[in-house]
C-alpha cells in the first residue's frame, strides 16, 4: 500500500506519548513525503518545540534516511491544489498535501488534520490516531 505522510505524523514521531509510538510505527513502515512536509516539520520543531537548528537538521536527515528523498512541489501540483481547495473546500495547504499524494499515486494519506475516511480521486484520508 502506497502511503503519503502528513506533517503531523513526523511531529508526533518526535514525541514520547501514545501518538508518538503510533507515528514511529508508521514512519518505520515507510511512506512518501514532499518538500512542504519537510518545511512544515522544520517550522513546528523550531517554533512549537523549541529545538535548535542542529537538532532540526538531524531530524530532517533522519526522515530522509527512513523515507527517502522528499518529492518536489511542482506547478502542476499547485494547480491541482487550487482546484481541490475550490471543489472540496480544503484549506489551501491541506489541498497541496492531497494534490501531492495524488500526484505520487498514493492510495492512503495519513493525517490527523483532515476528514478521516474521505476519498478523493482514489486517495483515502486516514487518521491513524483514532
């Protein structure tokens, strides 16, 4: 099963709490991310978790080892996101994640932030913490 991981999966994987253990299991199984996920991850680690830049860089390098290279955000993904935001009433940055997952031909998007069970263009959103 091809899966795309939203930023919150990576953030929880950094934490020692029940969701952290579940998130680490998900990351250990592998998945796809894009540059937006890495950007948001770095922002949360700095702004909300107060980590210093060396720790953030190390965390992003660890993600790269576990998941491989992050996919780029292309003009086509941006255009698809605009359509998804308009037609499905997603917040734009959520629509970018959905568009990237569809573009990567993933069947599942793990995210705590979107509607669990919703399917769009063959992609099903799953909240793995329910």
